[in-house]
């Protein structure tokens, strides 16, 4: 299994950088474009949420993205030391995507990530938040 790590500070300006770095790693390892796109969406959503909710938009905090991959699995672990997510629930949203005026106001990001990935888990230990996304490759 190959392992990579990208670290950034919690500034919205750094989200594109980490996305580019992870995309390049995945491309270099032959990952298909639709899976690259799925990870790109998940990285943006996850890191924006960390900056906004866990770090309350403080720009000097660390976010670590660890990537593990082999022929069967891509696992991405996003680690921060911000506020814990005490309400980590992936909602089952029932909505009409064509009715943009009545889209759910919260939970949409996790819902979308759950549709794109095979597994999402969150835990907190030793003062750190660990958000793990897994995509099985067949």
C-alpha cells in the first residue's frame, strides 16, 4: 500500500492546493477520472467544513490529509485538532434535486460524500478529529 501526506493551514485559500496535490497523486497512480472527481468534491467539502466549524475560520491551524492506496482501495484520512463534531450523522435526505428552492439547509455535504464514497467514518481521539473516507476499486 502506498501512503502520502499533505499538510495545510486552515485557510480557505489552501483548499485548492490540497485538492491539486491529492489529484496529482491519484492521477500518477492511475486512478480513473470519475473517482478523482469524487475525491475532489469530498476534499473541498470536508476541509471547508473543518475550517468553518472545527476551527471557526482561524487561519493558522493545521489540517493533515493522509492518503493510502493500492489496487483495491483508496483511503483518505483528514485530521484536525479543532472542535469535535458531536453530531456526526449522515442524513438520509429525501428531496427533489430539480427544486433548488427547497433543498435541505444542512447535512447536504455529508449526504453527497456518502453517495460518492463507499465508507465514511468519524472519530475523535487524543484531541484530534479523524474523518476517514474509503473508496473500493473493482
